[in-house]
């Protein structure tokens, strides 16, 4: 069940769990006042593979890795699947 954040004008922020179908626009605070629903960032799992990939992608955008050669430069051209293709004239 997702946790929603509500903002009381007197007490500040508090969280309450509601189902996505039943979440109200305002909840009652512990002080009795009505608190409107706020907007907060979702709680993403830290240290996961997806977060690590996003962090590495952002890092390469700002400071790309320095390389001393072209990646995969030692690869040769792929061999043709049919050996008869090797006898065809080359440009
Ligand atoms: Zn309150």
C-alpha cells in the first residue's frame, strides 16, 4: 500500500498509507486540522542495478571516460555465413 504525504499548516508534514483507489485529497492531522495531500518523490531502492546504471549514465554525460584507443578496434570484419561469398569480387 503506497504511503502518501500530507501537509498540515500547523504541524508540518506527515505520512499516511492509503490504497491508490481510496487516497483522499485531504486527511485529518493528529491535531485535528485538515491536511492537504502533498507531492513527494517516490522512494526508490538505493543501490539497485537500475539506479547504478542511471548514475553511471549521468556521470558519463558530464565527464566521459578517457580512452587511449577506439573501443573494439581489434575486431575483424565479420566472416560471411556462406563461404562462397568470399569468392565474390570486392570493390
Ligand atoms: Zn496538525
